[in-house]
C-alpha cells in the first residue's frame, strides 16, 4: 500500500502546508471542540501535535473524551470547531471520496474490537489488505506469521465468537497493524489481556514505532504507561490539561525485555516531540 | 512457530457480507413471484400483440361489397357481375358472390330462421386482397362504377382502426404493468438493502473505517442482491414458462383461444428474466447503498 496520498487525493486536499513524511506532524489539532448533537462539548479547545515517529499515551478518566479524540483522528466523527490536520491535510477540506485514502494510513484498535463475527480470525486480519486491493497470495504468509506472533497461530480459522476477550483483543490488534500503518491508534488495547500479553502487545507497538509508525494509545492502564516510559497526553473533562513523560519505576519493575521499561531509551535519531498545549504540566 | 492452522495455498477470502438465510428466503420468494408475474405479463403481451396483428392482417386482406340489383336483375346476377368487375382489379386475388344460403346462415344466429324469410337479405361479394399490395376501396368502387354496378364497398377500415387501437392499448398496458412490476422488485430490493445495511451496520462501519470506498461497500450489496435476484428470476421465469407450456398443451396447436394465441417460441420470452431481475436488483442495491453511505463522514 502506498504511504503517499494519490495525486488525485493530494490535489483535492489542497493542503495548507506540505506534509514532510520525515518530520510531520502526522496529527495536528488546533482549538478543536467536539460535541454530539446539541449536548455539551466533550472536547474543548484541544490542541496538540503528533510528530512523525512519536509514541504517546492518551490518558484520562472515563468520560474525559479519549475515545472521542481518537474518533476525530480516525475520521469517524467531525470536529464541531477548530482544525484537525492529518498528514498535513485539513480533514474538513478533504473531499469525501478521498477520505478512504487517509483512513488506510491509520490502523485502529477499537475499544470494542469491532471484529467481523462471520469471518474467521485469518480473514479478519486480512480485511484491511483486501480493502486496499491486495491479492490474497501476496499476504497469506504475512498474516499467518502475524497471527502466530500475537499468540493466535492455533486459532487462525476460529470464529471471533469462540475467542476469549484477550484473544479478540489480540486479533483486533493484528488487524490494525497488518498494513504497517503510518499512524496507529489504540483504544484501551490491553484492557482485556493479561500483563504478559499486554507487554507483548506493547512491544509490538514499540517495534512498529521504531519502524516509523506514529503511535497513540488511549489507556487507563497507568502501570503500562509508567513502565513504557513514553510521553503522555492527559485529558480531563474534555481538556488536554497536561503532558507528561513517565518513566518506569526502577526497583519493582519486572523484566519486560530490552525494549521497554527502565532500559528503554528513545532512539538517538527519534524526532523531537512537539506539543501545543495550553497549560502544560510536566510530570516526573 | 507453528503455522499449522494457516490456510492452504488455495485459500480464498470469505465473503465480506454475512448471509442472512431467513431474510433471503423471504426475499427470494417475493422476487420470484414478481418475476413470475412479469414473465406472464410479457408472454400475455406478446400473445395479445400477435392476436391483434392477426386480426388486423385478416381485416386488411378482405373487403365486402354489398350489391343493389338493377331493375329486372336478380340479386345473384348483380353479385356475380360485381364479382366479375372487381376480380380484374390490381390488388385483388379473389372475388366471389356470397350465396344467399350462406348469407342467411350468417344472419340466422342473430335474427332467427322465421324472421329471415320476411327480410331482404343483402347481396354480398367477398373480396380477398393481395396482402402485399391490397386494392383500395376507391379502386374497387371505380371498377364497380365502370361496370354499372350499384354497390357499397366496405374495406373494414373502421374495424381495423378499432383493432389497432385495442392492440396499442394492450401493448401500453403490458409495458406499464411490466414497468410497475420491475419498480416493485426494485423497491423490494431497495428495502432489503436498507434492512441489510441496518442489520449489518457493524460490518459496514468497520469496512468504512478501515478505508473502504463507498463503491467497494456498494459492490458487496450490489453483488449480493444481483445474485439473489438472478436465482429468483430463474425460479420465476421457470414457473412462468411451465404455465405457458401448460396453456399451450391444453390449448392444442392452435393456441389456447383465438384471443390469446400462444406458440412454443413464446417460452423464449421469459429467458431474459434472470438477467433483467439481476440488473434491476444490482442498480437498486447500489443506489440505495451509495445514498445511505453519502450521509456518513
């Protein structure tokens, strides 16, 4: 799948600023507000940027607007006000016919999985590739390998209804990452899986991040956030109130492997993280 | 790493739209019935058109001359003279005086035998015209005038107009009924598509958010309902063909009635039904899907 917009799409976007695939930003929110119908705003004056190759957690209490913010990024909803830019393009100005091209650059792990119940696990993972027009023979082995990696190698032909919550979660993650998207969004991706598998999934995200994928993970799992040592965007009552870069607690942290936890350090050439927060608040 | 559960090299992705057996059985039945009715209408229309053409051809191929004998001349003599006069006219293939007994036999069912004896029976000449280049009433009248025969010529033009008008009405009626049936089928498919999209909103949303274009999603519904309608069309057309064949068999080689002459070739009339049904269903499903998707981001 091409990572660049088609010429037609690029022309239609009328991008205000050119999107540099090496610096981004991949996502930029400026004074974004969002409401459902006539209800009060669930997101208020949200502004931030996600540079290319960055890795962020999105935290906040239930109802803070985490899922709504993700929905704006994966183009399930529109902002009520403000500007949302994806890959350098103002989504309000992108022609509707070109939105699918933007969506294909984003992998999403939905909170409620959103697996297709009538398709076996293998076909669920193949879905984004089918939509992108890939021939089955070109991705069959890749999917088998990916499913094996997430621990579903023995359940490739299983129907989602027969899988446990954790298995469904891993299946949803496999589907989200199978295209090696430029931007990966995950809404509580470790909500239903055990700590060991949570860590494995996190390693996958980190690995994808190292390969250039920008990652944003909404989670309640403060333990995971703390151990990953990645910057945090915190939402509270619809406002992005602080940024933080958590570091794993040194003494009690179990061994999560060389990529994570205390040993994890950003790559030397990792781009500078940029923020555009109103009232930033650092956190140790 | 075990890939034992991985699909084989001949693996093909499963259909993206789940089957809804219960709904599809009902839909099959409704569409098959509509196809059946449409096919019967088509066969009936073809047959009625054939009957109307036959009547018109018969009327165009004949003329009737009513002769009034001169003083001292019998009706039979006058009719014979008239027949002789028009027999040589170009466009006439045969002219014959209708014998008095035959004329009485024609009128007897309407007037009764007793009354006929007291009534003056018209002296008639039946004229068969060349179907390719028939003589006109004017030609016949001129020939009769030249021969000194006092007569009126009836070329059946009045009846011909009525028959042609009736045939036109039948053709329009069949076309309108056929269109209404097709529209009903399209409406049923549109309703089913809407219901299918509502029932599988989860599938549509996932496809949509995973980057599927509207056309991709529309193709799924389009193919699903086109296949369904094609199968229903086969059943509907088959049933209509069976009924047509039964009518043909019951009616014998001459057709069921003179008003509805059927032929074995009429069975071919139903053959496009599956294709037409599939096309109508595909268009309806596609337009419905695209319209519904257009309301989303």
